[in-house]
C-alpha cells in the first residue's frame, strides 16, 4: 500500500448536515455550534456555502455566521462550498476562509440536476475558480461526486474517475475528494480507487467523502485507509448525506466513529471535552 504523503486529517462537515434541513436553523444556533466545533481540533471545518439562497435556503446566512466565529487560537481551517464563479468570488472576499470546495459530478445526469450544467461546462467553471484561488492564495478542493457509481445508468468505471483526476491534477488542483454520493460504494471499489490514484498523483491529496448506512461505515473507511487515504470527511452523529440516496438511513460517516477508527492508527489532536459538548449540541440542532 502506498499512502498519501500527508498526515491524517479529519474534515468535519456541519454544512453538509444542515443544508438539507427544511426548517431554518437560527443563525445564533449555527454560530454557537460551529464555535464549539472549532474548539474540538478538527483539521478543517466545512462550515457553510456561498450558493443561491433559492437553491439552499438553509445556508443563506453563511456570511453572517462567518463574522461571528471565534477563530482566535484555533488550528482548524475553514472550507466553504461554492457552485459557480460568482459564489467563489463572494467567498474569496473573506480572508478567514482557507479552502473553497467545488462538487464536480462525473455523472452527466447528476451534474445537470445538481448545477444545471454539463460536465464540460462544469470543468470550465472549475478552471476559472482554480485561477481565482491561485490569485488569492487559497486552495480549491474538488469533490468528484458519483465517484463510485451512480443510479442513473450513466457510464461509470474506475478509468473515468482516473481521467477526471488527471484533468484536475493538470490544472494544479491539489486536493481531490472522492465522494460516495448515494452511499452505494463497495469496500473493494473504495480501496482499489485509492490504490490506483494515490501512487499516480503524488502531489495530490486524495480524500474520502463517504456516505453510508450506519451498519456499513467501517467497511468503507477501512477500505479507504487500506488504499492509502489519510483525509476523511464526516459529520457528527452521521447527519446529512445526499437526498438522492432514497434511504433515510444513508448519511455522512459519523465523525465520532471516524475518530475511534483513526485513533487506533495514530494519535489525534482532538479535545474530547469539546467533542462531547459538540455531540450534545448536535442532538439539540438535528433531532426533533
């Protein structure tokens, strides 16, 4: 096994957990929750998004939330999701944000549904956003959604994933996260994709943004680890995920499970007291 030449990273994704909730979560609650998460010691916090409020009304207060985050003496870096050049330009006006995340689907059907663009158009958008990020000294994270297959009958195989990783690496995207968008990936596919990509692109950090049924999370995480992945996305309690999964039990990998798994491999810089507070707060926000 060849590994990413990077340390273990945990990316906590409260934005992913929140964005699909119909009832608006008060801005004050978001600020309180995110400020607790910042003290846990995650490497990156996927905290919000600069997208159309019509598309994702839950995230319409991202800019207001951002100015109320207590970033003093925290090591956690901030990531915001964007879907077009305008959103990227908005996000880049905020110096506190370190990473922009762009969901790029390798399924033509899902790309049209998710962003009303073809794959070809979306790649042109990625190139524009990457240029903006380079100018502003920020990093672009590209999520290859539907990286492990899709429910639409679009062509999928590992070579298609490799081809898109090649194109992203060619424009100097340094972080590519493989997304199990509808939670259907097998452990063997997860492992073999990372085993194939990581040795081929040594300057790219590959991550795993996995969705799973609660019973099968460990199979996928272990497969990613064995394939060399050292960057993992999760959400506390496993909230969120893709609404297209058509299974209410398919959500994000629960971060507390990730922490338990990764602590067996290496020592993590996680504050367990604040983790307990964050878990309690998550129950207040997401459980009704």
